[in-house]
């Protein structure tokens, strides 16, 4: 159940971040082809969608970076290790005493401690879609998305194999939704259309949203014709 939650969070972050939707649509447009429905008399076929998922990994740096940033913020997985020899664990606090971990000690480490640590990521509680975008040294105008240290945790969580199959699947699903539909928040109690990202509850691998997000969805296949 991790992939559906991860994709849902990704879509919500894209929609609720100003200008990000238009940036991603521009990036993925050459890798997504929407064919409008064919109508014969009273019968119509559904619109079709053709996606080149490999292109998302190679030439959509902001899109892929926003996916990795979503993974960083929503990861709720744990790593379990057992010490094979006696170990000494040091604290970040210089005034704290070190801990002795005898051989055979089970250590349970939540990934969130690392992924939300300001020593590892600036503004760790904020969604920064281009956090993992880098420029090629030899070609400053060419950008790509580096997975950074999230690669270690995504592999531990069982999300990605060597061929990036699950990552491609998540990116393809999100790209298809964003290219096929216009999604906007419903009018809230203050009479405004405002995105509200729900609080995150604990889940298996990926956080579960604590609360609903009400939206209105409109097909945009006529715009893609």
C-alpha cells in the first residue's frame, strides 16, 4: 500500500505548490500523449494515454526531484539492525554521555529522524520541489535529479529495484493524472479555494493523511487534442 499513498501525497504537493504544476506539465508533455475520444453517432471511446516512463527519469529533473522530496517528507519506515560486536553510540549533544551497545543489541531506527534533520536537509519540514535538482558541471544549462541519500532509504523500504520499476510506475501514474485532469480545491468555510495539506499519521512505509482533501476534477482532454 505504499505506492498509492506516495502518489497521492506527490499529487497533492504538486497541486498545492505555486507554479509547480505548470512546470511539471511542461517537463512531461513530450513524454505523455493524450488522444481525445473518438465519437461515432451516440457512442464515444474513452480518451487514451501513452506514456514514456523512461523519459521521466532522464529528462524531467523537477518532476523526479519533487517525487524524491515527497518520499523524504512522507517516509515512515524503520530499519532494524543487530550489533555483531560491542558498539559505542555517540549523541549529537556534546554534553550527553555515549551509550554502550553490547553485542546482540537490537536497534530500531526510524528513517524520519534522518530525513527530517536540519543537519542533513535545509528547512527539513518544508516541501522544496527542486531540492534534488543539480546542474551538470560541464554543461551548466543541463539539469538532472540526484536521488541523494533518499536512495538508501527507498531501497530499504522496498520501493525500488535496480531498474527503478516502482519509481517509474509512480511517476507515470502521477503524470497521467496531472495531464488528464484539472484538479482544484473546493471552496472552504472562508469562501476561498485554498489547498490544505493534511497532517501526516503513521503508516506502513509511507505516512497516512489525517483527514480528507476535497477537490473538484475536470477532464482536460479537449485541451490536449
